[in-house]
């Protein structure tokens, strides 16, 4: 009985560790640049809630990549500032929504979709109001979505100020691992990709029928999983890059609380559904299930330490060392893979001298995980834009 318990504990942490290691190893190498393809007309849909201070820069960056046949539509959602007026002054089409009982980006997107139904373009690109497309990202993403008849997620990364604190830098690096490296690895494993909320393109028929309205804290992740379960394709384009500035340390913790509580809840809901669908002849969904079963890195580390300690005690008293060694091996593989990612992609984000701050980063995130047990976040809260 004790042996079975030990191997169950190993599986709970060891399988996510091995999946993380494989994705990092496959995703750490650069992607091959694809030839440019002329995209069909597209609309950039920007949901915005009280974004008057930053939306002008986003609209200007978007309009630099538009042709006469392309559009930019801003949904000013429950705004109490001059977001709508600023967007109009910058040359965007604007619709305003006021419904304080139904707040969040999912409802804003559904409202924008209703406006687009009068004159839809072949491709719809969703962009957050604090997110900047890098050069050529919008037409590249539109062409990819049209060419594959699939939803396509661009590479969404955070940028930090030169004086960013070590904790913010760890968050930026974790974001890179999740949004670039693991997405690339997942796609190379045949599992497709996850949607991440901004810099994502849809063919109009798919967007028109998509289940947008939801109270989920991670409506983008949920949408991508629902599309996959419905038999639609979700792809990743690592060369269509979108960036947002990382928030200050206090705001970063609030943002991570929303993301990680929502992700853990979604994992519990969708892993069984994906496994069941994979057993019905869709093996790629098993790979996707393994990906979303990987908890946030700090949570994974904080789970591994007590389980290793427990397995060590059991090994001392029973002489059964195999489970402990298996878990340590999985942890070593994941650590080595993350170090490879850091060496190739992360040294400028996270200088080696800051490595000693890693335990502090894990401790900084522990309150987020404690709240999962009894005070889980359930309401959408806009992330602060203060640097």
C-alpha cells in the first residue's frame, strides 16, 4: 500500500516535471523564418477598460501595419475615463459597452463581435489595449490564420525596465518559458498551442461561432481548449511577436493571482475532458492535457520539496528508494532543461547574479497558492498599468 502511495506522489509531480523538461528541450531552439504571404483583409479588435493613458500608442503601432482594407475596432468596455474619445482621436473605430454586472474581456469581445457582424473581415485579430505588435506581426499573424484555417496565437512576451526588481525579472522569465518556449515545444510535440489572450488571430467563421462569453478568469485559455475539443486547430507563431510592459512588483502579484488561480481551476476542469477525448481517437489532445497539467513553476517547486522529504523518510524506514530516485531524476531533468532555456534566451532578462533570489521568488508566490485552498479569486480585476 505504501509503495502505491509513493508512486502516486511521484506521478503527481514527476509527470509534469518530465513534460516541462521535454517542452523546454524542444522549444529552446529557434524557429525557422517562413516566407511572407500576403494576408487577406483583417480587423484588429481591441477590448479596453480605462486605458486612456496607453491606448494611443497601441493604436498608432497597429495603424502602421494596416492597409486600406484593414480595420481597427476598439470596444470601450465599462470605461470611466476618456478611452473612447482617445481611441477615436487616434483613428480607430469605437463602440462603447456599459454593463457593470458583466465585466471582463470575454464580454467585451462578444460585444465587438456583434458590431463586426455587420461587415466582417476574413480574419479577426484580438489585441489587448496595453500590448504592442512588433514590426510585421499583424499581417504575419493574419496570413498564418488564413493559410491554416486555424486560430493562431502569436508570441506574447513581457518587457521590463532596466531597474526592474529581481522578482519582476523572474516573472518575465517565467512568462518567456510559458509563452514562447513551452508553446514551441508543445507544437513540435504535435499538441497544437494554447491561446493566451492577446496577439491571437481567428478566421471569421471560427470567431463568429466561438463561445466567447464566460466568467472564467482565463477566458483565453478556456476558449482555446473549447476550440480544440470541438475539433478546431489552434497553432502557434513564434515569429509574430507582441509585447507588454511588466507591471510593478505589487501589481505583478495581483496579475499572477488571477492567471494562476484561473489556470489551476481550468486544469482541473479540462484535463479529464482532454484525456477522455484522446481515448476516442484524438491522441494530440493527450499531449495538450499533459501540457496544461503542468502547474506554475513556483507551485511545482513548492510541491516537489515536501514530497521529496516525505519520500526520503519513507525510504529510510522501508528501504524503498526507487520512488525518491525517480522524482529526483525528473526534477534534475526539468532543472537542466530550464537552465538550457536560461542560457540560450534568458541571461539578459535574469542575470546569473540574481539566482540567489529564487527562493525569495517562490516564497513571494506562496500566498497566491495558499489562497487556492480557501480564498480563490473568482472575479475579473483589471491589472494595474503602473510600471
